[in-house]
C-alpha cells in the first residue's frame, strides 16, 4: 500500500482523485456517480460516505475549538459568553451544511490515496466512460 499525496491534494481541491479532472459535482450537493474524464466510480463501496462524515465532523470541531479557544484568549477576562455560544452554535450548523460536499471530495482523495482501483473497479471505470458518450454531460444521462 503506497500513499499518494497527490490524490489527497486533488480531493481537497474538489478534483477527481484519480485523474485530477474538475467538475466532479453535478450540483453543489450531488456528485456525479463516476468521473466524467476517467470513469472512476466515486462511491466505491457501501458506506463510503461514513468517511466523509468523519472528515466533516473533525473539520467542524477543529474550527469550533479555534473559535472558542481564540475567543477566550483574546477577550479574557471579559469573555463575551453569549457571542461565543451563538457563534459556536452557528458554526456547528453552518460548517457541516456548507462543507459536506468538500468532505466527500476529500474522502474520495483520501480513500484513493491508500486504496487505488482494483481490476474490477478499473473495468467499471472503462465501462462507465463507454456508456457516457453524451456530449451534454449531466443531462439525459442514463444509468450510473
Ligand atoms: Zn477522473
């Protein structure tokens, strides 16, 4: 198992972990089932997005810890508790809602970093590309 930092960087940039193509999302919250450039299936196994949940939870809590810690440090001893509370609640709601798609992309990159496609997944990618000859990508796409 060889770690590929490039795949992780691509994932963090909302690009395909395998080929680096842009445009892996059909809309803000919806991934294409496969990369339109290389055919890699993004949901590689059942439960795939548990990894994305782990990433968004960790990311949110790191931001929350920074918000709270820096807030305490900067304002001590006259801490604006209500501001810290309201800001913390807003942060814990907004960050997961806004950054969940990014966490999926990061997870795809992280997963691919450690586990490149196996032979069956390579075949699936080739089949997905062959089935997606429609130049109007994203419209009228049949199957997945
Ligand atoms: Zn790709």
